[in-house]
């Protein structure tokens, strides 16, 4: 197995040049630069000839052939006419200050690195031309360094001394290129490239190749678009070696007013081509010597597709403004343009927004300093709605935000029983797909129109393509919202902000919307405020989950839907109280879930999912009818996590149950030469590492992946995706020897990241805790006994160290829990105080005076009837009206003015409760069922009541009389479907006394008949002796109750009777 060679990665293991760095500064190199060779005094061939033999001698000594060197070591290109003089002088210095041991190792002297600084500062004299002054350029010295460093690496191996002289070249670069070398640090970059000075000639050549390529693409594909002339405007540059020994540049360049990111590979000499057809447009053959691997945005793109979402240059520019937040260009966002991050908000007019906004009473409400709806007590399950989702490039933010807020509210309202994740796919299917939408309209379709429902994510997974609304799966539940609760709470006013906070605390998260600016994509941490010159790119919807204060700046805490690689692991803090980007203009959009009444006797523990048949679908490693048994069987010494979501594995192992991993031995040794052995086996859910991954030995405190003491590839020095899918074999072993001075070390597996769609590949910059295989101790000679070796071996055993790892995890969780408890205590105290002060709202209600609850009928008498209503103040929107619908109100005819005096033409009073007198409009079909809704036009619906409309009549049909007796014939009629056996007719005289009464079903006063009598007649007699002159009145009372639904007035001709 060949030792690992990473010829372009700087290792700081050799510190000999640190002393020399001080010498350079003391020599005045930084403050008093010396100009390089005067270009007007070019040497002649005779001046160069004396250096050729010594130059070739050095080239041969370090194992290179000058005719076949790549750019980084091609001194012909880097040094030009100074090739032989610089190789001779600097090379001779390097060889004379270093020695080769009998074992074939190269040892550097304390002044070896000074050879490079002297090559730049000291004049190279030529005896035949004393006036000629030659000095080596920085690019030339870089090439010589690469040659010599590769030679030393080949002799010493990765664990040996290195010859990169990083401090020397850092000081030289600062001197040569000045502040232009002050670029964004590379500590977060994942491709292990080195930051380069922007005006380094090599960078400029790569930039010129990129410029030629972009001009060519425009001339061919979009000839009407402008091209760029002159030197490239390079904004950022990194360089490193990638696959096939290509030196690759990562460049950001300004072109036609926009910023482009590119990967440009310098081809090995054997791969370089010359294209005669491009001789006029590309006279330097840049396109033959370089290959543009990727350019983003596309060269001919326009609009938003021509704007990078983030870049190193943009992040640096933002951070220079010293705002309340930190910008960062993330590797996962490299090459992505603004449309790659879905927006999709369609806002209504402000007038429409005002019409949908309710006003909450904040009297006595003092919000706590901070609040986070994600908080939970120690024994409570986490609400799954707070897992970060990714909408991709689809404009479906309205669906994601609406579904996440609904799921969070359902979790809160049911004390985590219904811990579900709403399907964003179903919501966009029932909305406007990827073309954007308005969250409140979606909520109204669910709660008020009942034309859409919510299903769980597993039932309708996300595809980024609009499908048919109503995609319910066979055993999945569907959910809806309470009528009248799709509303907007709050606004940008101080009291409106308090209303948003109150609603969030009482009922859970809601949706907020705002304008997105082009710097929003660069957010990493802190409190976001738009930066200078930021440009608006669209509108977005996110979930409001909390608030707080950081470094004196108040913020809203929002949950985005761009994946965990965006923002602060998917979360943003946006300035609160200043209406930043309009985040408070539209308040908080909410809907109260209608909590399921089913499965009341079933418990699905540990965030288990309830299916339609009330069985449990368990999550993670939980199993059993109630998801109470952890089924994880952790292998290789792993321990199941408390939430049974995974096994916590010993160092070096991975997989759901720690199925596989890598072991190192020995874990303790005596100082001196040590053979380290590694065996690996990956089974089950543990996937083997990628080819080209390596095992590195590091000092215990080292964090940089390339600053290893020794290293070796795990299985292959090359990556081949066609061989085993680019993975190492499932099992194997390697070993290598290295010198270990006494001290503490660690070994880590650094996984190679193969090229992605943008051509990015390489290794992580940092050695993360999850990369570490084990610790290794090298004991000094006086301490190295068998007993001590055994004791230290046991201490370093990954399984023994796992308990410390678990303790650390538990300590971190306890600290987080303590913070959550503190916020929860503060929030609960505020809510309890409000409840004690009677700050609870009434339940929505609609009632009709005199209507029987057991036999609800509204009688069309033509007279006024009283309807009373109650609306919680927090839901009270105006104008509101009483609207009559046929049936249950979900479909069919409706009558906006079916009740005269309270329809849309004459709304009910604005107050949250009251009574109105109404009259049923004529012509309404009787006997049918109706639903009366108190609503805003057309939504939301505040309250409903169901009943039937009935018609009834009672009258005197005729009379006969004698001198002593009056016989009256009384007739009645009732809607047949509404007639009851106890329907009663009553007769009063003009004094108001009841003269007689009878049941219509039997025309008697005994027991009512078993059948009903929807119409009929009865004759009654009145004695003159008992009569009260002035006439008689009739009344019909359904069911014998107290409500008179029909009246018959007197019509008797008393003079004709002669009484």
C-alpha cells in the first residue's frame, strides 16, 4: 500500500520556518520591499548558460524532468527566463541546507526555508554582466517549493518532516500581494483547497481561461449578450489538487455585472490540447491548457437564474459591514442560484389583510424575555413538526409553512398525543402547486370551505410536482381545522407584536411572511437585518416559533424550509420590532386544528403515529402495540440512546445498531518506531467508506485534517465509482510504521468526498469527533512498563471511553433541558397569571330564542324572531352576517339575505356578542333542513346552528249561534314533516283568559293521539253566560310548548249575533 501523498496540502508539523518568519520581518521585507528584476534589463542567452548545468543537476536530484512537469512544478512557465538561474541558486541552497540520512530520509536545516526568501530578496549575480540584477518571482519560488516538497515527501513519507515552509510563503504573499491576500478564511470549506492571492499570476491565468470560456459560450449560445474584454475581475480564489493530478482553481469572478463561481482545472501537460480554430480568440491557448469544470450561473442565464444565491465574495462583503449577524458561504450552496431556493408567496392587498385580522386583548399580558415553542419537559416527546424540511426549488413555501405550523399546533393542543407531520405535498396539491400561494387561503379551504384536508407526510410524500388534491392513503388519518379560526393575528404596531406573542404562547406557532433579499441566503448566525445594497428577490413564508434578544437586539425565531444546511441549521433569527423585511406587516397567520376524538383509549408512546384503525406505527427503534419496547440491539459495545432513536456507538463504529466500523491497535506503545494496524468490517446499516479515504494519525489537539503525523489510504489511492460503487470493500486491514515521540495521539478516518455535480471533491477540513477511531498513547521510555501499557490500553479502549462520551452527551442535554425549563417556567407563569385574572375567552355560540334543542324548527310566522350570538373577541371580524344554507352548509343553495335584518345587506352589530331580531324571508321551502352561519363574507365562519323551517296556520273557519251558545269552527295546518302529536291549539278571549285548548292529533284534552294531524278542524262551544265580549284569539303551539307559531284573530260579526 502506497503512503498517502497530498502534494498541495500544507502541513504545519514542521515548524522550522517559524523562526525564519521573524527573521524576514526583522530584515524589513514587509516594510521595505525590494523590486524584482527590472524588465528593461533582460538577460541574454550567454548570461543564462552558466546556470543550466546546476539547474538540471538540482532537477534531477529531486526526481523531476523539467520537460514533463505540471504547472505547479513547471518552472518554464512560472519562472520564464529566470528558470535556470532560480533553479540553480535556490535549488543549490535547498540541497546544501538539508541532509539525507543513511535510512534515506531528508532532514531540513534550520535555515532551509530561508532559501526561498533569499531567492526573492537577494540579487543573482552574473559575472559576464555585472549590471544585470536578477531576482526570483513569487510564482517561480512556489514552483520550486512544490518540486522540493514533493521530493522530501517521497523520501520521508506523510509521517516525516515536510518542506512546505508555510510561514515563509505566507509572509512573502503578504509582501507581494498586500491586502489582496486578505480573503475569507477557509476554515469552513469542505474541499481542502488553499486560499490564494487574487493577483497571483497563476490565478490570473486560470481567470483568463475562465474569461475566454465564458466569452466563447456567449458567442455561441447567446450572441446578443455582452462579452468581457481585458483582464478578469477575480473576486476570490482557492487552489488545490483533485482527481487525476489536476490542479484545480475555485474562482469567483465578476462578469457582465454579475458574480460567477467556477471550477477551473489546469490539465497535466499530456492532456493539454491546442485548437487552431480558436487561435484568434484564444491566442494563449487558455482553453487548451485549462478545463472549465463548472460555471454557475449558466453563462447565458438571465433574471434571477443569473444570480448566485451566495458566494465567498458576498459573505466577505456582508461581514465587513459589521452587522448583527454573520454571513457565510456554505459548501452545500456552492454554485446554487436564487431560484434553487424555493420562495412562492402570493400576498393579498393590505385591505384584504385588514379584513381578515382579529384583535386580541393584551391587557395584563407581559411577554417573557424569550420564548421557544420547541421547548419541552424532560419526559415529553419532541414535537416532530420542528424537524427541518426542504422544499427544494419549488415555490411551495406557503404549503410547507402552513403544514408545519398546523402540525406544531396539533402537537401542543393534544399534549403530544397527535404528534404528526402534515404532508406539504397534499397542501400544495390542494393549493397552487409550485407557483406560490397565500397560507390563509389554504387554511380557509381546510377550515371553512371544507374543500381540502390535511394528511400526514408518510401518506403523501413530497415530490415537488403538483398532483391531485385528495391523496389520502388507505390507513392514514386526515385532519381539518375549526371553522372560523383561519385568521390573521397582529401587525407591526407595538400592540400587534404583543398579540402575535400572546397567540404564539397560547395556541402555538403560526405562519409569518416577509420579503427576501439576496443577502438572506448567506445567513449563518446572529440577528438578521438586510445589508447595504441588498436587493429584494421575492416573498417567503416561514413558521414563527419564538422570540428572544441577542447582543442587545430583539429577534423573532423562525423555522425555514430550505433544509438543515441553510441558515443556522435551518433556523433564522430576524430582527423584531422594526418590521424587518415586512415580517410584521401581515401579522401571524393561524388556524386552530380540530383535534381528533377517535383513539381516545389508545396510547402510542414515544411519538408513535396513530393510524386510521387506531393501531400504532412506531418510530425509531420502538416496537410493540403501544411503542413502548426499544428493539435496538446495539453491537460492538454500542448503547441505545434514551429515545431509542439510534445506538450510541464507540469511536470508529457507525450504523443504526453500530453494525460496522474500524479498530486500531495498539492503543498504547513505547516511544519510537511503532507499527499501527487497522482492521475494518462493515455490515448491516454501516456503509464502507469511499475509496481514497485515509486513516490519519494526529496529535491529540490537532483539528486540521491535513496536519497529520502519518497517514495511509484505507483501501485505494484512487476513486473509481464503477468499482464497488466507489466504496471500499466490506472488510480489510492495513498497517504502517511511524516514529512516535512520547505523547498523546488520535487516529481518525477521513472520508473522501467524490466529485459532485459541480466537480467539487476532497476531504473535510476539520477532524470532527465522529471521525476519530481511537486515542493512542506513546509512553516515554522511563514509563513504558507492561503494567502501564495495559492500564493505558484500557483507558484508550473505545468501549471504555463510550461511557465518558455518553456522560458528555447527557451533560449537554441536561444543560439544554435546563434552558428549556427556564423558558417554559417563565411562559407558564405568564399564562397562569392571565388565567387567574379571568383572561379566558367565551366559546363561539349561536342561538334562536324559543327554539327547542330536541326539535329545532324555525317557524315562518312573518313575525320577528330573536337570534343571539357570541364570538370570542380574538376571532371577532367585521362586518359579519347571518347566512342561511340548505342542508349542512357544505354544498347546495344558500340565502345571503334569508334572514331579513341580519344578512349581508344589513350585517349584525360589530360587537363580539349581542342579539338581533330577524324575519324569515318569504318563499323559503319548508320542511327542509337548514344551517344558519354567523360568518364574515365569506370566511371565516364563527358559529353555526342547524334546524328545519316550518310553516303553520290557525284560523276561525265559521261559526253558528243561538241565544245562549256560540259554536266556533277552528282550522289548522302544519308542515307535515314537522307535525307532532302534542301540537296544541289554544283559544283566548279579549280579556286574555284561556277559554279552551286541544291536541290537534286527537282534537281532545286527554291523551294526544299516536299519529300526527298536520291539518284539520274542530268545533268548540262558548256559553253566552261565560262570554267576554270583544272577540277571541287563536294560537298554535308545536309540541305543546310555549312558542306560538300561528295566530288567528277574531272575525265574528257581534252585532249580527245580537249578544
